[in-house]
C-alpha cells in the first residue's frame, strides 16, 4: 500500500510539470549560464591528465539570440582561427583559407571540449523535455532531474539528462548523449556568487573511458556585448575584422 501511495504521489508530482513549465524551468536555468541575451564570454579550456595540467587554450565567444555564436581562437598558435555558428550551421574559418570549412558542433577543441560546448550556453533554445524525477538528489542537494531531447537540427547532443537545484533551477550536472544513444560525456557545473548574481563559472567535462583525464571550461569574464548581424555571415568574416557596437 505504501509503495502504491508513493507511486501515486510521484505521478502527481510529474504531472504538475507541464510542457510550458519545463520551458520556463530551462529558461531559468539558462540565466545562471548566460544572463544577457547578447554577450562576450572570455573562456579558458584546460586539459588535465592525472590531475596535472597538460594543455590550455583561450577563446573569445560572442553569443547572440537566434542561435548565433562566434568563437575567436586566442592562443598564439591558433591566431586568426574562428568558428561561426548560425542555427544548425557551423563553419571553421582559417586565416590562410579563401573559403569557410563546414564542421559539426562536435568538432573537438581541446580534450573533451567541443565547439558546441563553448558556442552554446543555453538549453531553452535547443531542447524540450520532461521532469523525470521531481524528488531527485544530486550529491546531497535536493534536485529536479529532467530528460531533454533536441527540438532543432544541429545540436551538439541528441539527448541530455539534466540535474537542477530544486528551488532555484541552478545547473548541477548533465549526462550528454549523442544520436546513437551513447553517453558522450558528463558535465559538472560549479557556480560562484550569491543570490541573483550566482553564475556558472566552470564546467568540468568527464569521459567514462579516459578516467584519468578531465577538461575544465572556465569563464574568465562575461559581459553584455553586441556584434552587428553582418558578423554572423561567413563570407563577411573572411574579409573583415570584428567590431563591437
């Protein structure tokens, strides 16, 4: 009888989260990652093996509504390289090439970090889903567990299992799956600040196969910034420098 009652209570809890509610939950979670719609994000990616730093790279990322992102490679050995994302289209732009090169969001940058991991910082634009466990626990933190599936083409991951703080919807962790259903990697989110100023400032990416390795994606700075629409045209980028408004 107790098991039946528990099951009924769980079903009632799940039914309380309608599709619109899940969309609102994802939008709230997004604000912990990207508080401004148009932003410039200075990002540091570090690859660790056996807890020792092996390699690092810096990137400047411009994000704009409409699923548009521009990644500028900052390391001297990668100077002039860019990745442009417009909806489901990704291009790599090389300084000595006359044409942009088509790539996928799964294109690796360093370690487990792909272009999609730093070029997309929202879930609500890309995914829809359901709350699969409203009484989840993540590392002792009361949480919601959501299962997300892509609602547009060109997403980095086909499915995501996402854990959010139950009260605030702050991101805690995610299991990231490719189209085949294989678990590609796991993400762990670390927040800094207090109250309305809490922000995800680090994402740790883990691979089940290479257990001695981890990739840290660190936000060095994040501020509102606007690039004109012309900068999100690959042919314009091949011929012109970046100019903020």
